[in-house]
């Protein structure tokens, strides 16, 4: 069975005053039906741009420079905006970090949800309202019929995000891209929404791409994990293997700087330095200037993708040992 989403050698560029910025450079990924793929990395690593590229939401001065994005075997790159608009919401959907960017502040919830349903399905307003109410109930919103009559500003942040998730799942899309949808919410609401999305995707078979900088979130949510740095994938594999035995020093650095992954009272091991400017990437491995394992060869040529048993891959000339986290 072919994957729901297949990204092949995707590259996204932006024209700036400093020159051409390669926000995404050679990313290849697959996501199967009902699978959850977590994409993690620091701000500016290219993870959000990857998600936007999948939905065809890269606008000028950005462009997809090369590569392929296949949804259930159907090419999305190069499709007209009309075709993509017809597919968004029906076969692929996205949840953004701020639900107020998704919801129209001057329209009631029922108006927005009914329009989202009738845009793709030829049903009566009564049937659409019933579906909207059921969708709100599925994401844990109490008294859904009453909530339909409210405006977004009358709901809490958690409720607004639940509404945005309900809208995204209205048509049972084949693919759902979630770009840090729980970052602005408190921990209790965050865990509830994560559990609800996970359950809904398991029930419907929707493939989920969860973009985040929070390793604690993906540890309990994702099936596989992809780590991005400076626009490139540096490590990928089953989430438990990547988190328990990282091969790339950058992945190990992210784990060392996460409070949830360290013992209480122990100092966090921070990654030194700053992320490089995407317009002025250093030669060779982009992580070399910050890497404690960097050698002379790291500053000459960018490392190629290395595949290892267990469905894992990484880009590093001097990887960590898979068992002990020491030199290989």
C-alpha cells in the first residue's frame, strides 16, 4: 500500500535582500494511513515551511524550487490554486498554532462550520448543522449546539483550538498537518487536545504530521520522528529509538536541553551558539560550528544520508553510537 503522503527531495526558496534563502533543502518523508509523524527542530529549522509547502501555501517571495509532494499517489506540486483549494479541507487539512488565524472573528461558529461542509458536500443546512454539532462533540466540546451560536472571541483559547480541529476533521481528510497547535495552551488543555487528536486519527485513519519544538509532546504522540536543522532532515526513525538512542549530535543536544528529558536537579546541557542565517549557511555540515564532535571534514562537505537497521536514517560524518551515545 502506498503512503498517504510522500515528499521527495523537496526544496523551498525565498528571495530576500541578502540573497536566496533555502528554507527547506532536499527533504524526503513518507507518512502512512493512521500514522503520526512528528517533525521537531528549533525555530527557523524549516519544519513549518515544509508543512505549508505540502498544502501549497507558499506565496511570493517564496517558491517550491524542486521536488515532489504526493497525496495518495497524486502530485500536488504544480497544481493550480483552484485545484488545491478544492482539495484543502476535503482531502488535506491544517491546524495552525493560533486558532484566531483559522476562525473568522466576525462570523458565528455555526456559519463557519456549515460553510466548510457545504463547500465540499451537497447537503442541506440542517444536515450540515447536525454534522457540525457532532464534530464539536467529538473533540470534547460540551453543549455543542450552544457553542455553535457563539463567536470565536466568546470562547477560551482551548475551546477555539478545539473548534479549529473540529473544522479540520469535518471531512475526514486523508492528511492532517498540525503546526504547533497546542503551544499557546496550558498543559492540562494541551494534553487533552493531543489525546483527542490521537484518538480521532486512529479512528478515521487520517495520517497526521505534528510539527513542534516540544519533544515531550511527540514522545507520547508520534510513531516516527523527523529532526530538522537549517532546512534539512538530520535524523529520522521510530520515535522511541530516536529519543532513547540519538545518532545525530543535534538530536542529542535537543534532548539534553529539554527539562522533561533530564533528572530533577541536573543542569541542562545547552546547544552552544545560535542557529545560522539561512542566507549564509557555512560550508559543509550546517551544524558543525555548534557541534562538539565536529572535525575538519565536517566543514568541507555536507554529509550524505545514511540508513541503518530499524527504519532509521541520519546525516552525520561522526555519529553517536546507537547503544551508548558515544563515539561510533
